[in-house]
């Protein structure tokens, strides 16, 4: 009997010793192609935005302009608005709300593919006299998708390419990034991982990065990498010295990050609250259900974020990170603009994933206090 017990004990010990000390982690789940798509059957909730019980009071939203065609980015001018439309036009809106859709003349045609097309816009600081605008757009062929940033000059009837700021940015059907933000003599540019996650960690590639591009053009594109480890950042805003960026997660876990130069924000090595030496966890993440965040704005109290799959415009408290829904009844929301106690936002219901009304897409105004 003692002999059988001894044999059994040795077998158990041998089995334990055969397991490696550091067992490999399970393989990562397949990367989704896009988190912008609203699940089948989901429809916007038809109800007024609530009035919060905190210090943020929200009014109802009212339409300013109708019949926008898959809008993506909005910028305010002294005379009204310029709104990019993904097919390659810019909607020029005057102070009375009149819409004039104008062509964009480029050396490389806009390639409208998947989520690609004419994306981010940024207004030159001297726009009133120079009439210059910066634009991010997809180009190339379905088999070789690229993105570029160009300077456009507006003559009142069309927008003409007058300079190339940056080209040959890796692109794909999804994950093109595309947000622009002017900062003095430099232009912030967000790029996606172009459906190749490892590019976000590749220091020789400008994909999956946030770039700070000098308008002088000095240096090489990889010199302009400000932060890395990004999957598909589509929102960017700056409050004093704090730079916020929103980006899509792989399956839920969309993020808002506070960007600092040289930091690596982890994709595809970590996400959500995972930790690893040398990698940054997000300032805010949405959890397991994707919101598909896009444009963001911020003031001294809140980060305001447009969501596509989430069908909401929300305010995130910068101290507590408490989320206040502001709009939930307009469908997919692509971009937001803040000024003078008002929020303006554009819907994105005509992009093939929403449930557009006959008036969509629209520019809305929302009063906040």
C-alpha cells in the first residue's frame, strides 16, 4: 500500500514540474474591423436630453442646417461654418444657415472607402485674410489606401489644394484616424493603425500615432511622432496645456487619453485597465460596450464627446469622470464644437450605418449652463 502511495505522489509532482513557470497568455481575440457600426436593431432613443441635477444644465437641441451629406469635421468661421463631407465636398454655411456645397480640387482624388474620405479640417489662424484651411483625406486605390494632409485655399466657390503638409500616411478601409488641430506654428494630426495593429508600436511608421507636424515642414515624418500606441484616434482637443484624445477600442474599451510627449498608449499590447511597464492606461474608458467616440471638446470642467455607436453626446467631468448624457435622440453624432455657452454638433446618420430622417444629416445647436 505504501509503495502505491509513493508512486502516485511522484506522478503528481512530475506533472506539476512539467508546467512552465510563466504560462503563455491566451491569444488576443480577433481585432474587429470597425467599432463605428451600430448593432442591428439599435435605434436612437426618441426623448429630450435630460436636465442634470448637478451644475450642468442642458437645454433642448435645435437644428441649424439640414441635408448634410455624411459630414465629418466642423470648423467655425467669422461668417458661419465649414463642414467636411466624406465624399469630397465642403458644406459652406453662412450666418443665416444657408448651405452651399462646394468642391475640393486636389492633386490626389478623395477615395471614399469604408470610413475613409474627406475627414478632418482645421482653420488657419489668418483665415480671414489667407482663406486657408488644412484638410485630411484618404486617397489611392482600394488595394493601396493612403491618407494625406493638405493646405487648401478658398476662393468663395471652391477649395483648391495649394500645398502638401504630409502624405503617404498608411490607410485602410477602416482605422484612418483623421482629426486635425492647429496649435500655433504646428498641426496636430491623428493617424489610425490602418488595420495593422503592430504599426502602432512601430517607431519607423507614422500609423497609429498622434503627430505634431511643424508647418515649416522641418524634419522627417517620424520626427513628428508625439505619442504612439493608438488604434483609431478620431478626437483631439486642448485646454491650456492639457491635450485630450479619444479613440476606438477593439471591442468596447474605447478610450480618452491625456497625451504627453513620448508616451506610448499601449495598443495593441494593453487596453482598458491593463498595465505594463512603459505603457499608459487611459484617463477614461467606456467599458465593454463600444461607444465609438469621435470629435471631442473641453472646457475647465468637462470633456464633451460625440459618439457614433453610442448615439449620444456626453459630458465627462474632468475631476470625477462622471458621465452626463446631453443628447440621446439625434442618432449617430460625429463631431462637436464649443463656444459662448453653446455646443454645436453634427450627426452622421447618412453614412450607411444610421437611420436617417428626410432632413439628415444635420448641424444642431445645444444650450448649456
